[in-house]
C-alpha cells in the first residue's frame, strides 16, 4: 500500500525522521508566536509547488481514505485505529493532509476548543515519502489554520528524537516548565476482563 516513487525527489531536509509523537515532552510556540492570531505563517513550500511535485494539499478531512490513513499509521509504528472511531476523531479535528494520486501520504491534525487551545496529534508521513519536506508542509499549514482561527495556545507532545524538527517550526519546550501528564486508571481485578474486551489501542 506504500506510495510508489518512480524517480528520486529533491530532499528539503535531512532524512531519517519518522513523524510520530508521544506524551514524553510538551512543546509549544514561543509566547510571541502564541499571541499572534492573524494566521500569518511563512510556508517553506507553496501549494502550487507541492502540486507540481504530485502532492495535493487538503485542509479538511473530506475525501480522505480512512483505511489508507490507517495503513500509513501502521507503517510508521502507530497502532491501527478502529475506522469508525477514527472517522469520528477526524470530524472533531482540524486536519491538514497531502494526497498523492488521491491517497494520504502526509497528515496532521489538531483537537481543541476552537478558540483558545489546540493539541497537535498524529503527525505522520508515508515512509517512502519521508525526507521530502512533507511533514513540515502539513505542520506549517495546520498551525496557519489554527492561528487564523485565533487559537493562541498550540501544544504537542514529542519524542526526544523529533524535538529538533518541531523547533524548526518555532515550537519550544514550555518556558514555564510545564510537563505533559496522562491519566492512567488501573483496572480492578473484577473489571479487567470486561475492560480488556472493550479496550481499543491508545491514540499514540
């Protein structure tokens, strides 16, 4: 199911970064960037240039092949999602993705209240298309959309190995030293069997 590359493509950044995220570190744009709400974000590659290379920019989830997106998730090490639940998540998210021949090859989404706060999730690039600047392209556009909506607090969770990538996008470790936390509820022995039956893979 991987996208086929018939000819070498120019690299816009060093290869080797797989775009995954986790709960290990909380990053956000610097305060000056967070305060801006005019949506002005400098794009390193235009929509037209991406189109000339065979990548169509999509700014909504409309038309996305959820099964194909799930395949990309799996190839970068994410757990597969239940397709109906994934569709529901997309309905409640701000989404930017790139399509090649109609199939998703780069994807990012953000969930939040649509006014003050947003959390970026699921930043992925099809492995055969990594190293082409597509991860940066979707992230720049996602931040642009959020800032255009007036969202001032944009955060994400990043593994140490991809912190450098997000720094290039003006994200920084929280200046107030805030650490990301996740809720984990321990199942009681009596409920463990029923919980296991209903369990679904974690988001990340």
